[in-house]
């Protein structure tokens, strides 16, 4: 049998076995499934009892939040499976907010993500993310190839069809995709070039954060000091992650003694809380210190169709540039960054940007 969902009211009912062939034939005649927006069919193992009231995914999520996953293990897992089952019939919301497109063709889309928004929604009935904006921009849902933290700005890569998504995913798995970040940090590193090799695992005390752990996954990051402000004890650092762990650069910089400005999750406020006090009387300047100063600056990968190496660059947001001006640090287009990068082979390879 088939369960059909009306995506407008999320109700479910059984299609008689006799109508299977007719419904299947109707689907084949359509050039694309989106021409049938009101119904989507999925194969079902058990028949829904007659008279049972259908429940929306949103109601199930609220019920799931009220459960203790350790005490109600079986019910908790059942609800998660049911939510996943129902949510496939829920179309993602469309947002018409503007999108900063760096590059676009028939296969890929490179976007400059603003800070403060997530890549994709936690639940399908929620909006306000970059993916929802791209649905409004493209008219369909692209494939998410990788992610940035909500507070991090910068380049994000999307694939427009499954073939491109699969090829790009293979590049990420083989570490062929390269990324370069800009970070404004507290303190002045003693060495111009340094690297941090420390495994990262889940923090059992805070589920949303990570920490250095011997039982964690291997993580390696390279850092280059671009410039520093001795007066306010801050620096501009170029960061290159060689692995892709959650919060990797934020954790490694904190571990090295130089937490990123605006990082409320890993920042040592007792040690670096006084740097911004001299600017608190100016509201616009005070706002510059509040947000995470981490920007995905450059992105390099092989194009999924041509195989040619592609390199893209995106400038940071206005508050990032404003804080650089306050600290009298060079902008991303300043020659001093290129000069510093040319001295170290792992960073000099980024200087051949077209």
C-alpha cells in the first residue's frame, strides 16, 4: 500500500491497492514530481488504523522535547523515527532574503554567508537559514556540501544536482578541498607561523561545544600571524584547517592561548575582558567586539564537471573590517598579508588566485 501526505495539512490516509498502478502511471507521465505539489507517495509497511488522528511533525517534536532520552529510550527512538518519516513530506520554507552569490553555474553555487544565520534549519517547518534563502533564490533546494558555524561568516559551497554533490563530497573525504580563514584574536602569538595538532572530542558537560580530548578525533590546524596591535593586545591571524572537525579553529586558537574575539563559547573573559572597555562609550565600536571574528576567506576545490581547480574569495562583513580599523590591523586586500603568506609554502600556494 501507499501512504499519501497532503503537504498543506499534513494529513495521512491509505491509497487502495487497486489505484497503485493508476497513481504510478500518473507520476511517470509528469516530467517532474514538483508538478504534483499536493501529494507525495512513500512505501509503507503497516496500514494506518482507521479513525486515528494524524499528528503533525511539529507536535511530535514538542512531545519529543518533553521526554527523557535515557528513561524513555524506546518511545524516544520511536518518535524520532516517526518525525523523520513524516518530515519528508514537509516542504522546506522559502525565504526571500538577499543572497550574496560569489559564483554560480549549472552545477555549483558559491555563497558568502553572513554571520548570525545557520546553514540549514533544525526542522523542516522552520526557516530563517541560508538554505531557505537559496530556495527562494533558485526555486528549488540545493545540496549542502559543507557547513560553517552560525556565528562564522564566509564562503559556503552548494551543489545544484546529485552528481555534483557526490563528486564534491568525494573531494571533502579525500581532503582535496582547501579553506583559508581570517580571525581576529586576543593576544600576540610568539611565533609568526605555528600549528596546533590536538584531537577534538565532544564535551560531556556542554553538548553544543567541543574540547581537546585524547579520545577525540585527530585535528590539525596551521596559523600565520599577519599583524598585531600591541596597544590593545590583539592580532590578525590567517588560519588553515587541514581537518574538518566541529569548532576546530575556535578550539585550537583557544588551546594556543589566543581565543577569537567575540567567541562566547571558548573565550576566557577573565583574562581578555578589558581590551574593549575603552570603546564601550561608542555604540558602533562596542558592537564590533560582540560578534565572532572568524571569516571563511578563501575556498579551493576541483570543479565537479571540468575537474579544473577553482579558487574563490569573499571579503569579511562590515563589523569585521571596522574592528580591523580600530585595531589598526591590515585589511584582507593589504599587501602585508601576501608578503607574510609568501614566506611559508603551505600559505604561499594561495597567492595564485585568478
